[in-house]
C-alpha cells in the first residue's frame, strides 16, 4: 500500500529528531573526552532490514546484515563488535552496539551506536597507528557477539566478556564506561522507536521506510540527469603507508555518468599496503555518497536509497578492498584523502560546486600518561582528534581551523591531563592563496607535566592540499619536538614518541587549497586577512599583488600596477 505522504514526513521528522536527541545523550553520557568533546560517535535507527533511512553512516547496513546472517536475533538482545572485516567499521577502536527493536513480537527496527574508543589494546597506545603491519597489532578484535540482554528498564552484561575486554585494553574504565553509555542510549532509542510505531502503526512505519528510500533514489536520479554524460579519471597520493616511508600510496578514481546513473571505479588504486592505510569498502562508501549528495541535491536525504542509481567498484586485494588481516588503523586518514579525490572528480560534472582540497583530518594524538597519576583512570589516557582547514570554492573562502569532529577545548585538556597548552592559534599563510582563500589550519604547542607515551597519526607532510581554478596549494603539516627551545626540530609527522616531564612538542595541521587566481581577490578581503592574521605582508604582496606605502597602508595604484606585472611577467621583464 502506498505510504501516506503526510504520515511519512511526520515519521521521517521523528526519526531525524530521535537520532539528534540520542546523539546528544551519548555526548552527555560519555566517560572519555574523545566522545564527550570530540564527539567521535554516532547514533541511528534503521529499518528492520538494517537500512539507513535518515542520517548516520552507511556501513551500518553491512554490519546488521552480517548480524542477522550469523545470529538468531531476539527481543532484548544486545550485540557488540569492533571487527572491520565483519562490521565494516573503519578500524578496531570503533565499537558498534546493535539492538534489534521489537513491538508485540514483531521486529520493526534496529537501534545502534558506534563510538571511537581511546584504546582497545594492541601494539601501541590508542591502538590505531601508522606503523602496524597486520590487524592483530591494532588491538582486541571483537566479532559480532551477544554481550547481554535487556532486563526491565536496564540491562545485564556477560561478566566473562567484560573481564576479557578489561584485561586486553589499556584503560578499561574508559572503555567499559563509554560502552555502557552506548548501550544505555540504544535502549532509550529503542523505547522511542516503539512509541513511533505505536502512534502510527507498524504498517505505516514500514510503508514510510520504503517511501523515504524511494524519495532519495528519485531525487538523486533527477540531479544526475542534469549532469553531462561523461567520464573522468583523477588521482591522489598519500605520503606513505606508515611502514614504507619513501613510497607514496596512489589512489585512482574513474567516475562515469550515464543518464540517471553513475559509477565510481577505484580499481586503478594501489594494491593493499603493508602499513595501515587500507580501508574496507563498506566504510569507504560513506565518503562516496556523502560527497555525491553534497554535489547534487542534499534534500534527497542521506540514506540507503542513494545506492540504487550508484555503483561503487573496488578491486579485491587493493587498498579499498584488502584481504584479512591487512591493517586498517589509519583508515580515517585515508577517508579524508578519499573525499578530496571524489570531490575533485565530481567537480568535473558540476563545476559550479567544485571545491579545492581540504587540509584533511589533522591527525590524532593518543597520549598515555605515567601511572603515578593513580593508575588506569580517566586522567591517564588522552586522545585528541585534530582539525585543519576547509577547501575554498567559488564565492567562498575555506573554513579556518575546523575538522570533522569537535576540537577539545584547552580548558578541558589542562584540567583533566598533566599537560599545559602553550600556544593554540591559526597558522598565518597556511591557507592556499586564491580569489577565495583556502582555510587556515592551526598549531597547538604542548608541554608535558608528567612522562608520557605518544602515538601520532597524520598525513599531508609531503603532498599538500591543492587548489583549483588557479588557486594555490595549502601548507604542509608539521610535527616539532622541543618546541620553543634551542633544540627545536621537525620530525616525521606520524610515529611513536616518548616524553619526560618538561618536554614539549608542537603540532601543525596542513592548510587547505585556494580557489581562483589570487590576483582577482578583492583588496578589502586581503586587508581583512592581514588584520586578523590569516596572511602575512609577504604573501599579500607576492601572492595577492597588494603593495603598501611608507606608512604601511595599501597603495591602490601601486597595487593595480603590481598585479598587472604579476599577471604578465614577460611584458614586465621586457619593459
């Protein structure tokens, strides 16, 4: 029976609101700064088949379908997993909690969360590294398993499984605390879903599921029909795989659009790597569909209906479909490079929406502080997800100092951990010059007040974010030891380091690419950037052609002449 459009919109709105409410509840319930401040977690409700209908991540369907294929699920079951090859999560620190939702004995939905754990054991602090060579070095592997069941308004968990987890992670308090928060939130989500089904009826809920998926399919197809039928191939490079440091990793994407369908073919990308920059297809598809939705019509909605007019091709044994147990710990670094590649390709079909490369994720810091702080408490494990800058596009500068997740405030870090932030500032000239400037990245300088072990993941120390339409590339990322001293020195941006009390280090993220010829940038915009420290006097003159008089004010006539000279250097040299 066709869904009632009014009822469908009411149900869609309620599921949307439910997801937002549960996500905020997850933030508020978390033990770790990684969930509470960086908000590296997600919640969503799916159909009874595991399909996403609004918001969230597309890898849930892969995990839920594997769950249903391997277990006889029942009302009240609580399942967990962090297995990249079984659940499609990007790496082992991502723990997924899955609850089947039943109403009057009928399976109607799933209530799910995924959240990044500060540590799941393994070879290095924080588990996900740039140096692992197989999955078993990246921490405890939890297959899809039943960990407990719902009891009344609460839940009971298998003590043997809890003991197994606690004895294999560096900070069991954080892991178990965050996991319990996830389970509690999925229980609340389960109750909310049942109330929606009770209010409108199960059949209306099921009809609305289909209507939402169909709407996304139709809307995306209409957008694709407006694009020219064509094919384009682009490539991008990662600095290295973390193990073979002198060998870049090459990604290739061919996009072919025909009628109301589109194909993304990654077959030309490099073979799976020794190091952890591989990625499972269920997770990488999220980058494909996210970029496609942004470049077409966002009102289509981010759900599994988008899959119907889209084909994603990967090659078995490649970086996007590695064979078990290839490591995947740095997949989040790859995810940002993948988004840049996809956006670059889609800009060929929709040039009015083309965007320059962003600076990327900014990398991560996993710090294990000395045990003399009182053992394995929340003060001993620090995990930060850093930001960079966003790429510029036609009519807009890139965003400054941002990232995919929240930046942990200085006050929280200094209160909770034995460290001091000496500097936290945007980096002058880090955004690529352009008619529209690339987003500037930021630097943070840390002073250790206790001994610590650091595991650092990062990229763009070798290949900068490039600009488009004449825009310049952004700056490269840097990692500096003994910052602010006579021994200050730049070292590889990713790796493992030991610090004593009193040591300092500085992190600089990579800047984003610019859009358009910098000589076309409005002089007022250059002046504003100068005033707020986004560009230097040198860049203003050399890149943007802005000339200053003896009083330090902008000279409009000299600027116009200098810009003409920069635009036509041969003419200027002959004269």
